[in-house]
C-alpha cells in the first residue's frame, strides 16, 4: 500500500509541477515577446541592422580592393619576369639569376 501511495503522490506532483512549470514558461515567453515587439526595441534592432549592413559593405569593399591590388601586383611581377626572359636577362636554367644561386 505504501508503494502505491508513493507512486500516486509522485504522479500528482509531476502533473501539478508540469502544469505550474508550463504556466511559468508561458509567462516568460509572453513577456519576452512583449519586450521584443516594443517600439523601442524594434527601433534599436533596426539601427543595429543598418550598422551591420554598412559594416558588411565596407568590409566587402576593402576585400575587393585588396584582391584587385594583389591581382595587379602579381600581373606586374609576371609581366616583368616575362620581359626579362624576352630580353635575355634571365635564363630558364637559373644560371644568370642571383636569387636562385643564393637560395641554396
């Protein structure tokens, strides 16, 4: 009889606790929704979103400029090397290239 009473009490406690927990959860969710939907919070969220968009555009512009600068530098370097080879100032074997000889 003691085990049955214990299990019944456990079941009643669980149901009541769950119901109370659910009600409290609903209160918290309702309050959070109310705060989120307030004009002040929505205005602040709009400002933050605008600033984030502007920052993302700035980063994208800077990355594009750096990419273009790097691409230009590589193309210039390749053009200079091609011109040296055409002039005969560098050799494909590396004999006339001081950097190749000093690298070892």
